[in-house]
């Protein structure tokens, strides 16, 4: 249907932009009118993928369809994922692209280039690590000195390359503007808020870094609200930013109201069990957050 090499490169760039692990990400091509719930339901018919969540959608003009970025709960088993999946509603086949098909598993050069691209490094960065200010340990065998130098340099490089991930801990938040209808490139507010609270409450970074991450994920009316919080109180913490956004974009229901609404939730006749459980999970998290602040 298309040049999968180009689509795989697009998937790699998309993973880097969204902060997703490449081993857990895939791209699927679907018709423009297909909803997120239907995409997730269809992808989860592939048993080896287990739980699948849509993380982004972009329209591909040459193919006249949507490119959908999906994240799986576990690393994708490269030998078991089919090239396409059958939509049970329409019988149409959706092409699937993974990064496992980009390179032979024993091609070290391709693997190294993939690592460098993912970490935003270049071959020159790697070469500079071979120049060490400390004098090498003498050895009677030159080949040993050379091998040790290579191993040490690659080890140092990998350690430095992993540091940004260790310091971050959480992938970048999706954009949120507060505009309606919700643009394709954004999450609904409840989804965005759930990820934002997770980052604020569980990440190890400083309040300054949390504020920066929140600000860089906002635009439009939502960004103006965050700016007003910062102007009124330059020392405001990330929790105050989220509370201001909740006041603007969430309902004014109390924790008790939300709890009773949660107790009354029922599965709709045409609703899949997985979608209903997802609604329950989000509603309960909303109740817990609202009650914990009173």
C-alpha cells in the first residue's frame, strides 16, 4: 500500500516527539472516520499486543487516511505482529508498521544508528568519547588496549545517553488548548489531566521542571490561564496550575457528587467492556483527586 520504510521513519520521529518507547509503539493506517475506541478495540484483537492505547493521529495526504500512533502495554513481539489487522466492523484491512521491520536483527551498524537517532546524538558525539584526558593503561598487547578503549568509550556513551531518560521518568504530555471541538492532535481534557496529575504526583523532578513540562504542553486558552497563575503568583507550584485548569475546564461538581455519579455508572448496551472499564477507571481517579483536596 505504501513505502513502509518512509512510514517507519515517521514512526521513529513520532515516538521521539511523544517520548514513547520504540519497542512498545506501532503505527496503523485507518480510514479518516474511524474513532479512537474502535481503533483500540480492533488492535486489541491481536492477542500478542495485549492492551493498546492511541497516542496520536495525523492525516496522511498521499494515502488519504489517518496515521495512528499506538502504544502497547508490553514490548511488541517482533515475530508475532501481523502486517495488517482486520476491522471486525467493516471487514477492511488496516496496514500496521512497526520499527522491527526496519533492520535485520544482526546489523550492528543499523542498531547503532537507531540508538544515536533516538538519543539525538551523532557519530561525531561517539567519536569524541574515544578521546580521553586520562592516559591509557599500558599493556604489552596493543589489541587489548584498543579493545578496552572501544568498550570504555561505548560504555561511557550509553551511560550518558540514558541519563535524560532516567531524569525524565515520564513521557512528554500531549498538547491541550481547551478549544472545542478537540483537535486531532490533542487529548480530551480528562485524558490530559490524568497524565498531568500522574507526572506531578509521581515524577522525581523539581517543581520548576514540573511547571516547565505543564507550560510546554499548553496553548490557546489553557496557556493563558496558566500564564495568569504565574503572573499572580510567580512561586505557584504545579498543583496550583492544575487546580486552576480544572476550575476552568472541569465541571463544578463536588467530590460527593462525583462519587455518587461513579456509583451509578453502568455499561451502555453498545459499549465494549474494555471501554466501560476505562470510563470507570478515569471517573474513580477524578473522584480521588477531588476528595483529596478537600
